C-alpha cells in the first residue's frame, strides 16, 4: 500500500550559486519534499520503525542545504533526492523542489525553483 508524505518549507541558509557573492554571503533555500512510501507494514503495526520518519527527512534536507556548495539548484535538488532514496528504504519515489527566493535576479520576481522526481531502483 502506498501513501504520499508531503513536507513543505524546510528552510536553511546555504552558499550555493554561481556568483562569488552568493557563496560568501549565503542566502535562503526552501525545500518542499513529496515522498511516495510503502506504508503496508506501518499501518499494521503503528510503529515509527516501520515507517518513514519525516523529522529525519527534514534533518537530512536541512543538512544538504547547508552542505558543500554547488553552482546550480538543479544539482542541489538531485543531491537531496539521492540522499533520501539512499537513506529511507521505504521511499519509492521522491519529488524535491528547491526554492531560491532571494536569487540575484535584476527584475522583480517572487521565487525561482526547480523540481526533480526520482524513483528508487529497489522497487
């Protein structure tokens, strides 16, 4: 049995970007995550050990935002997706959206983001 877990608005300061100023100063990155999860056992046992601990997913996302800088948010999104699939074996599919609301863009804008969808090879 599959269910979807949505985790929205995980926010941290990261140093990603192509400009030296982005890497020196840092800026906000916000990540939304959607996980397709096999919940068959968790529904039967009502035990967190048989489920995906979304607080641990949030911590992983936070760590990835603050980790080694990359130039592109596309790379960051893929890195987060890969880490989730590698660490949470009940996740079948992960969708990650990385928002960069303070990107150095010279015209008025509200947000820039990228979304990646990855499926585990285990399923």
